[in-house]
C-alpha cells in the first residue's frame, strides 16, 4: 500500500537558516490572524527584521540565521490588525521579550490573540 505524500507549503515552513518564527491566532475570530505586522528587535529596541503574517497567521523567516546570546523581543502590531477590522482592542501592540541561548537552534513564538487579552508560550 502506498502512503500519501504530503508536500509542505513554503509559507508554513521555517526556512532552514531562520532562527526566529512566529504564529498569530485570532482566538476571538477563530482563525489565523493574517496581516499582523511582526518586528524583531534587540533588547535596546533597535530593529533587526520585520515581516507580516501570511494567510495562515505565520511568519516562517524572521531575521538572520544566528543571533548573539542575549535578550530580544518580538513585537506584534495588534492595534493595526484590529483597527483594520474596525474592532477596538486594549493592546495596541504585544511585545514578547525572550532570551536567546547559544545552544538553541530555533525559536518559535506563537501568540493567541483576542481584542482584550493575549497569551504566548515557547513554541516548537
């Protein structure tokens, strides 16, 4: 019996050299949050990379393949996302501060979002 072959879609897969990826789900709407601006900065707030979530709410390649150990943040443009839908929200942006360890190979940062709350965790 032949097993089915599944071809991954490029927009859902992190590029091999990407250290950071992100995913935003709009819990209030029950769907991925497409069109959310995502910015990676260093601990001082200097921009390193920017992107926008795709139709599946993902950014598969955010920034360089290597970052020096230390603190960084990913900032999600939640206010602009909800403003584009004429929905008032409490958080104009969500900033996730995290620490890069030299031994780690990849960091995935998911955000579960609604107009008045959010949660995040260390993804895989």
